[in-house]
């Protein structure tokens, strides 16, 4: 099997995997990076949302061969040591998480949105498609707005 | 007298009686703290730390009071609801339920004999402990207890019952521990107990003498064991309980450190997935290309299990490819050929007749139906199993772990005491994790392959072969006079809701105390202990009849109430309209209790009820009461396009008796609102030829951010004088269903009758 080398949260890694193995499984099963979650495997639920070269992507629908030589950031790589990212802080302040399973993806989607626009409108927040089956959407919205204000 | 080992006392408790023997002296200074109302018996573990289990007295239940219009007598659920029944079933083992240990570092360890699925129990129960013991919340550590068979019926998470059933035992254990710590401090510091204060985990006396509780724990355990009576705090003295607290596990969740079942690092756990049949409950006839599949990259093993064909591989990605590549010949399932149209026809035929004849002009008759709805928790069904010839260990999100342990032990042919079942906090449940099918499959695969197995269901399988709320049909008949209701009847027909997860045994065990008599069916008993009409509507009858189709159903957040009470709230608006009354005023007049009126008035005030709305926009309001709690919901809807409505605003008020954590309760109501938006407007399952068509969130339209309101206000009513907390987990759905239905009707002029309201097959189903 071929080897693929890329960085995960600033650390260079090499995995031995078939070219079409979704990056989600390279991360979870081969590298033990379990922050990105499986919720559908077909780019629908967005639970796996992480960043590829700083932009939101869905590793369940991205073959590992495509991330070769690139920079993957998962939820584990968002904080600076013990210092949380402002979006994570906002999530705590609004007490967003219920079961928490969707929240790594929600947070990574929100961080990507706030990179594109510092002051997102309700319509832009609506465009985040990540499913939260616990229905925490309103608190997610409030947390994004609160993070935007502080950033 | 030396403390006896806990086991001795547990044994005694098990064999009927309270601990006997000479009554030792009550620890010094404690007498003046005695309160008569509740009596605690404590059990101690010998050792260097104080470990307490406590048994608490049982309050008798007072029937609710009714105030009049044409008064309706109290209904069964007013007197004894499902939650009360679960508490009763847990009584014999209540003394074993909570074990609280004060450790030498001052931390307090309490295993939670319930399941955390996102409802915030590990926060709210920890708050109770911290409050009673006067330790910081951060000092309370609350792992989920594994299956504890000695608890019998007392380890089932359901019926909005956890806080209700734990409230007494947790406070009792903590109060006893507190009493012992103070007594030990009194001896050590030579200060009377009455002069000591416990705060932040430190006992402080006059002239600032101090002792941290960790330094007292050994001495506290060694005090003579007696019939120690100690009173928990009065709610009016609460400092922490009742104030909004954020979730104790939130930080781990936002950093990705939180571990769900498949994130656990269990040595050698190998991914497995199962190829499932094309129809519900189909079984394997033959596997036609096993050799080819075995030679696929990463594939380790292929085995047939009762529910399908399992593939074990190096990664889940490879297991998924391989299970999709399998060529399997299937035997029939249990509902092959069955589709929605026929299910609906059967349901219509099953609705039992009304007792009151139609009275012409003075009658309102209406029919409703609700589609099946997937539980669809974000974390799909998953489990880890390590089955060996001499023992087994299981990890999974389980709301009824004792029954799971029994079933798994039987299946793999081991005695129960050799099967350890660990309960893992999970990514949602909504009733789904009462079933342990994933854990059972993982055990089967582990036994067949001789490997440690981590099993994951695909999303498609989770929706098609997982659990769902059963489809239902409803007939409602109301007769009325010029200005009030004379009779209100509701006949529900539903596909059978599977309760083979321990609830059946619980109802059987408590049969003598059930509030319903005669030969009532199991389903009707459960129905009547969960559903009640909160209005004085004269003669009220509510009857459920089930059709026995063998499908994968299960209680879905609020069991029968989302549909039954949701439909009733829509009818209440229609009655008000026919009588020329405002929906809020009409309800205020007909509601049975003042606290019911208070939540409705709250949302009407805060939500600006009666505001003028543009064409296509409208407000809607509804009320619901269950499990000693009540709520009202007011929504605004934008239904300019009736095929694509959006709830734009929601104002909700909840009265939970004694609110433990208002912040967590708001979360529960917010979740209930989103569930109602989803299942009322767009989310359901189509059943076609023995299988749901929907296989992902692109097809089962659970709400997304773009479907949820941009303005939500939630109010938790202050503690009322009843003093005990009511149920919380399921309360929010039914009122929101009614409010959304009512808003939709007012905005569009279309009376909603079939749910979800917009329910086309707007996708290409995945292959079977
Ligand atoms: S798991 Fe990646 S989008 Fe659902
Ligand atoms: S918090 Fe449970 S799915 Fe979002």
C-alpha cells in the first residue's frame, strides 16, 4: 500500500493506506485522532468537519491521497495548548453542547466561517449545514455571534 | 463498634429488613440536627475513606387538585405517572442506589446509576452532591456505573425519571456523609458540631480552626454506625442548586477530548460493520462471494450473525467497502411487502370507538396521523466487545444495562457475573439506547471471530434498521355547549412500541400499585401513566390500541405525548375558534391548575401574544403537563410558502417544580423545540416494502440551523412549594408540536392533520 505524508495539527505524519481510504479513517483508525466524528460518511451531516489548509473540509468524503503534503487541522489542534480558541470559549460561555457529538464539527465550521467574515449575518450562520440532533442550534448561533464580537 | 463491611449491610437490605442490633449512640452534636420527616439508614464501608450508602423515606403521593369549569376528575397520570411507577419499582433497591465516597484528596466520587446521553445528569446530580456536602462542584467526580444487577429495576434511564428518582437518595447519602464529617471534625477540633461550618470542602470553627474534609474522611468512617439521622438542606437554603450551571463535561467536548464508545482506546479493538437485510428483520440465507470479499484490502474476517453478515477489517473505511461488496441471498423479514398505505389502513381500523355519540352542530370530530420518526442520534449505534471463553467485557451507551448484561450473557453462554457491561456516555439517545442491539451484535462477532471488536453501524443502517417512533393514527371527538366543553375523547391507534428493554418487567412487578385496574393492556397502562388532558373538559377519555407489527420501534422522546398531546393542542385551538374565544384566554379558563396558567401567562406576556402579523406569518401557542412538570410554548412562523415554512421565534416557559439546573433545563426545552420543528414540519420515515426509505439526514429531514428560529427565549419558573423536581427530558416536545401546528394553521388557513406537514419523497433512496 502507498504511503501518504501530511501534517495533522502541526505534526507530520505518514500513513500506509489505500489511495481511496477516506481521510476520516486515516485520522481515526490509523492515527488515533478521534475528535472528528462519523455521522454519515457521505458529506451530509458534517460531524467530521475539520480544516484542510485552513478551510473547512469533510474528511469522510476526502480520500487520503488528496491530503498528501497538506495541512489538516482537527478540533484537537484548535486550542493553543491550554488556551482555548475564542470560538471554543464562546461555546463554553453559551453552554452549547448537549451530547456534544456534533460539536467538534460545529466549532470547526464556525471557525471557518469567522475566518471568511468577521461579522456573520443570520443568513451566513444559516448556511452552516452541520446537523445537531440534540437541537442546540440557537445556542450555536448565539455562540458564533458572541465569538465574532470578541475576535 | 467497628464499622461493618458494606456487603453485610447490603445483604441485610436485600433480605428484607433494615439493619438491626443495638442502637449505637448518635454521634455527638447530631441530635439537634435531627428532622423527623425523613429517616436515613446508613451503610458504611470500612477503610480509610468514608463511603456511604443511604436509604431515604418515601413520600406518599398526593393526588392533584382540580378546579372547575365542567371539572374533569383526576386521570391516572395525575395520581401516579410512569415516573412514579419507576420510582416504586426502584424502592426495594433504593438503599443500594447511591454510594458516595469522600476521598483523601477531598474529592467526592459518586457512580451514577443512570445513563448520560447529553441531558446533563452528570452536572445536575453532581450539583445536588456539591450542595448537600458543601464542596465545590469541581470536586465531585461522577463516572457512569457499569451494569449493577443488584439494582434490579433501578438502573433504567427513561420516563424523564432520573432526577426524580435520584433526588432523595443522593441528598440522603450526602447529608449523612456531611453529618459524619462534621462529627469527626467536632472530635478532632474539639468544637461542638453546632459551632462548625462546612464550606468549600473545609470545616471551619471558631477562631478559624480548620479541617479539610479529605483529612476527616477516615475518622468519619470510623465513627460508630448508628441510625444516624441527618436532614438534607431545605430548598430555601440552597446556594448552588437552582442557579444556572454550565455542563461539567463541556470543556472536554469542545476540545475533542471527550471519548465516546468508538473513541475509547481499548487494546486490539478491531473495526467491524454488518451488512444488513433488504427488509426489516430479514436473515441470511447464503453469502455468495465470501472468498472475494475476504481478499479485499484490509479485510480480516467475515462471519454470519443473526442480524446479517459481519466484516472485520483494519479500518472502518475498509470494513464498509467490504460489507457493501458482499453478495448475500436473504430470507424474508417480518414485514416484507408492507408499506405506509397499508399501515395507515390497519391503524384506522384499530382505533377504538368513542363512548359519546356525535351531537350534530355541537361536535368537533378530527383525525390525525403521524409518520414513523427515526431516533437518529448523532452517534450511530456502536459498541466494543471482548468475549473470551472465561469472561467478557462490553462497552456501549446503554440505558438499560442490567437487561443488556442478562441478554448478552445468555447469548454468549457465560454466567452473568462473568460479563462486565460498562456504560459509556453517548452521542444522543432520545430513547434509542434503551435497546442494546449494537452491544449484542458486537458480542456475537467477538465470540465468532475470537477478537476484540469495535462495531459501528452506518448511518443508513441506523435509520433503516435502527429504532423509530411508531406511526400513529388519532381520532378526537369533542362535544360542547355554547361556551364550554362537555366531553373530550381521543382514540389513538399505533404500531406497537417495543418495550422489551426492561420496562415490561417493571410494570409487571408494580402491577398491584398501578393506577389503572382491570385487564388493561400493557400499552394502555403505559399510555395512561404518561398521557393526561390538563383541561377541565368534562368527560375525558383517552384510549390507545396497538397493532402488533414486528418492526424496530421504541419510545421516542415523550413517548406517546408528542403525537397525542400535540394533536390535542391543535384541537384546543379549533374548539376556541368555534366558540369565538382567544386561544390563550380559553386555555387559561379551562386549565386545571394555577401553575399551568402561570406558564401560559408567562409566554403570552413575554412573547407578545396577539401581536399583529403580516399575511403568511402567525403566532401559535400550546400547553403541556407531564411527570409533575408543565410548559407552555409560543412560536411565530413564516409560512408565506406553506411548503417551506420556518419557525422564526419561540418563547417557552417551563415549571419543573424544583429546578435543579435552570441552564440545563433550558437546553432540554430547546432540544424539545427542535424535535418538534423537525417532526411537525419535515422529518419522518416513509415505510416501503418492509423498510424505511430514508437513510441519511439528507432524506430524514431533521432540522438544521436554517430551520431553527433566530430568536428563542426560555424561562424556567422559580421553585414552587411542592419541593420536589419534576421530569424534564421529554416535557418540551408536545407543547411545541401543538404551537407549531397552531401557528401553521393560522398563517396558512390549512388545518394540519398529517405529520410531518410537508413529507414528499424528495430524494433517491439508497440501494437496499
Ligand atoms: S461524517 Fe462527514 S459529513 Fe457526515
Ligand atoms: S450536541 Fe448532540 S448532536 Fe449536537
